[in-house]
C-alpha cells in the first residue's frame, strides 16, 4: 500500500535550518507530483510546497517563499524540504503527500523556539 515516512524534524532556534525527508513506497514515485503540508496546533492543515513529477516546476506558499526549497530524488523515492531562516510560526507537524492519493504519513514535528 501507499506509505510515507517523514523524518528530520526537531527543535531549532529561530533563524536556524532543518531538512525534512519523506520516504515513499507502494506506488511509482516518479510519476506523481508531491507536496509538503503542515498543521500547527489548533489550525487546519495547509499546503506548504509542491513539486511536479519531473522536479522542474514548484509552488510555495507565500509564508515560506524564499526560505524553503522542495526537491525530490526519484531514484531513491524520496522527497525533501530544506527549511532555512526558520520562524516560530513555522512550528507544526509536517507531512508529505502524493497528489492524487489520500494517504498520509505520521508526520514529523518541527518546533522553532529559543
């Protein structure tokens, strides 16, 4: 079945960086656009970034544009999110998802705090 395993989260100070990874399985990863979402406490899950299946086209939410970079390595069935200049408002559980599938992983917690 379709599975996503997110990793790389943690506690970081404001201005710091983290790189999230998402290992995907159960489908032909290279054929699907992929997305990162996040959900902060008490808020709805929101789209953070998206990358098309060949990696040439990307979308970013205004709140992360210029600070986050989404990328993928199709030979490893892995999606990445490089997060720089982190802010306290980036604190959330981050999830990856394939466009067209309803499955979600367990997410990885990112906490930005001094």
